């Protein structure tokens, strides 16, 4: 597997890694500038030249990985190595005679969000989140709301990886999204909403769960969910209303901006929390 395929595989499998690039070469070196490899905790792909050069880069990459939680961020860094018999080494002498500079770029696991309901607010929210580096799941039980034309505003030129699901039983998609996925429930049907909340509370792999709606809607939902066996601690996992509390506009675009801003705040909190745990 070359480095390009390795980056894609790590993203697909939601595993962190480090992209290592030989950015400058002065004199003789095993590989030319631009050579790349990818390092994970338990594997490497491609090569920047082998020997002490590569082993040193791999060791440093794994130090960065130790600081990189599933959603934490670590700054890229440069390191320089002399390739001669007088240079200090940890992995054997490499006396090509040159000097190289290596760039190490951590590849964090990106946030994942699932929006259930591609109505007016859902579509506006999808448009905003599609401009972020996230895994974005767009789900609706109505086929006409998840066609290519209906979602063009959210999928055209998106930075996000967009996964579209037409799901007549949308709660089944909850079992297919990655661990840590933040769920936003805003379907056209309150029966779908409450079924999604019920299943979400039974899933241990999800991140936050947000529900659009009024306090009256949530009062009815609390009774129904309690009757399904969910206690106060479980019900507290659901955030409703969603979005920033001091943004009070009710038009779809304003609600979407408010919800997106709150999600970005959650992403940043997750990164900070992961970094704190990694350094303990």
C-alpha cells in the first residue's frame, strides 16, 4: 500500500497516523525530496529511505501519536538529520554524506456528525458542516429529500466526507455510524424523532445527542422514553433545545448557524479533553 492509500485507509478506519515527508535534501540521501511515508501506532507504509533516517522518523512520529488522541490535535513539526558517520544515531550508522529535513504531519481522527432529517433546517445545517473536515452523515426516510439534486448545496465542493442514507427506518443508521458520532435529530415526523432518541439512548458508541423542538415536545418525549425504560441519567444525554441558547431566531438558516456553532464548540471541547487525557 502506498502512502496515498494508507492515508485513505486510516481515515476510513478512523485511526490516527502521521504523514512523514522528506522536504529537503542536501548532498547524498537514500531518497529524493518529496518522498513520503505514513506511520501508525502498529504499522508503516511506503518509505523515505530506510536505515537510521527512517527509523528515527518513525520513532518521532510515534511520540506524536502518543500525544494524539482520537480527536486531539498536535502541531506538525520539522526535524533535520545528518547522514554521516559522525552524527549521533539510535538506529545504526547511515553515512550517505547528506543532510535532510523531514516534516511530520499528524493525521487526527476527524469529528463525525449524523443529521437525521433533511428538511429546511437539516439542509441548512448540512451546508454549513460540509465546509468542515468532518465525516457527515445525511439521513432521511423520504427518498426525495436525499437525491443528488436535493442535496447539491451540501455535497457540491464539500470538504466533509458526505455519506447519504435513504433509510425508511432511520434509526437503523445509528448502528452504522462511527464511534463518537454526534447525532442531531430533526426529522419531519415526531414519531421518527422519538424512535431515534430511544435507539440513540441504547447505543453506547455515540457522542452527543441533540433534539430540535420545544419544551412541550420534550416533555412528551420524556414521558414516552421513560415508559421505554430510560431513567433520568439516560435522558440527560439528550440536549434539547439544540444550538446556542442566546441565538433566538427561528428561521432555518439562523437555527442551523446556531446548531453548527454549538457543534464546533463540542468538537473543540473533545479535542481539549483528548489532549488532557493523553498528557496525564
